[in-house]
C-alpha cells in the first residue's frame, strides 16, 4: 500500500464520529465514586502533558500516575489546532531550550513515528528571501541553524528553488530537508495509548478549579479538585496547562507570571484544484522587528494546504472566532500592564494583522509574494488555532520554553512542577521535553 493511500485511509478512520466516540470510551469520566491516590498527577491532556506522563510511566513503572484533562478528549486545543509541522530547529537562539529540545525532539519524533507506523511526510521546507534586504537575515538564519546542529541545511539559489518548488519565486532560500508534517493530535493519542499500556490512567472531563492540602493523608497531601465534589489526591503534580497555565499556577499558590496572552492564528485553505502550487513547506524570512513569524504555506496529511496564519488577539483564552468573547478573560488581558505596553509597541503591526483577518485579499497579496500565480479565487477561509503566548510584565514576549518549581510556595506549591511556556515547537520537542521533565521531577521530588 502506498504511503498516500495509507495516509488517506488512516485520516478518514480517525475523523469518523464512530471512532471519536470510541476514543472517548477509553478515558474515564471522573466521579467521586472513583476517588484515588496517585504518585504523580499530570494536569493537561495536550501533547506535552501526555508525552511527559508517558515518559514518567516508562521510566518509573512502580509509580501510579494519572492525567486529568478538562475537555472530553485529548489534544483539544493547541495540540489539535496547529499546522502539523515537524520543525527542524532553525529559528531558535543557540543554547536555548527551544534549540536543544527541538533538534533532539525531531530525531526522537521520527524514530517514534517509524516504530509505531504513524503516517508522516518528510516534505522539507524552504525559507525564501524575495527581496534583497532579506538575504542578510537569511544568511544569519543559516548560521543559527548550523549552530543549533540542524542537519543538512543548504543555502540555495533561484534555480534550486525552482527545482524544489516550481511555482515559488525567490532570490535565495534556506532548504531544510528534514522538516516534515504529521497529525499531532493522532500522535498524542498514540502517546496516550503507550501511557495506558504502562499502567497509567486518564481522566477526561476533569477541570481543575482548586488545590487543597490534605489534613488526613500525609502520603498524598495535594488534593486536586474540580468545581464540584470531585477530587484526586497526589504526592506530586505536573502542570502542563497551555492556555490555562498561569491560572493553574495561581491556584496552586505559585506566581501567575509569566502571564499567558492568547493570540489567534487564522488560516486560509488552498482550493483543491490548485494544490499543485505547493509541494512542501514554504516560509518567509522572519522580520526581527515583529514578534511573529509571518504567513507561510503548509501541506497537511489529508492533502490540503494551509495558508497563513495571521496573528490577532483572541478575546478569550480559547477563542477560535471573532465572536468568541469572554469578558473576564478580556478584562484580564487589557488590565495586564505587559499587554498594554506590547500593544503600544506593535500597534501598527497589530492593526495590519486585523485588516488581513477581515479582508482576505490582503492576506492573499502577502502570500503571492512567494507564489505569484496565487489569486483570491484560489483560497477559502480555513481553521484557526490559539497560541498561548507567555509575556513578562514589561510587555516582552518570552521566546524560550519555561519550567519552574517554586519550593517556597507552601505545601501544595512546592510539590508542583509547572510547564509555563511550551508553544511551537512544543509538539516537535514533546518527547525531548518529556525526558527533561522526568529528569527535573526526579531531582525536585526524589522520584
């Protein structure tokens, strides 16, 4: 069976309503009748939380470990609303956690996908300079990629660009042959299967609302509670809560900083008849003046091609449309000093992003810089995702992964390790992050 046929069949299978219901039946709907005690409770059923739970279960088979997730299924938010790219590690500051863990994670990911027979495509990526002023930043990016030990990077000219992407025009490009695509939600489900087979338990529909100290159980002193009478007891907690990470940190008695600000990325979709215009990932040269990467072309495992995204403020933490508004979330965002400073700093950039959201031809014009054949009739509105962007009180965006354990924050706070910031390339890095988290928990908590 060819890879294309296999991919199509697998994707059809896992998007069926029947199988979705079967997935949900694999995870307990938590109730007070099932009150239990666990050595480690992982809060958050996204890819980083589930990968970390899997790693802990494999490394410490005698520990009793549970994952709790507020939604009815895993990978519901960032892990299931991303572009599906397997990143190579080019962009990140040398020596940073992102640089180290992305490069390591890419290798671990491909090994895992091959071992499990999970469909993927190693379609490569071009980072394209379309103007003379972009060539120097592109060369700087090349040197950064080499410093990060990204394998087989090449600087190529117009003729080589044409060979790899016949409909793309550019002066020079950086070619990354090991960049790929995969369905990260499907990968998360496979991590969950490994975790369960290793003795782990997953509770969906369990939204953490508060933490309490147990008065009668010194072995399992942390009580993790929902808004009702449901609770679960733990020796230690790992919080991988994405868009809710600062709120959960505050509930545990730890600092709510860095603050999470939600930014929505809205994609367009290339018309099926025009998919031939794009073979692999086509990315712009990042503009260092602005905080986000810019529009790009991303093929998907189902054969579709995503175009974009833009970056606009979301009016609620999990707001995937302009009409998704939560006044409490919005008030928290606007009242945060860091957001106000950032909004002033990037006012012009933010206004342009909103215009591209409202007027699709403006987004197409930006995309046509790379594929001039692209016209308005070639695209339609597509899905969106919400990025959990960690921000300091001075308005600076935190660029690296952030993990902390605040040992001075009382009995509960001292037993929680927080994954504060793990946006892209968090999915690519997930297995490497999981190993680092397991090491950290062993040190902090003497597992």
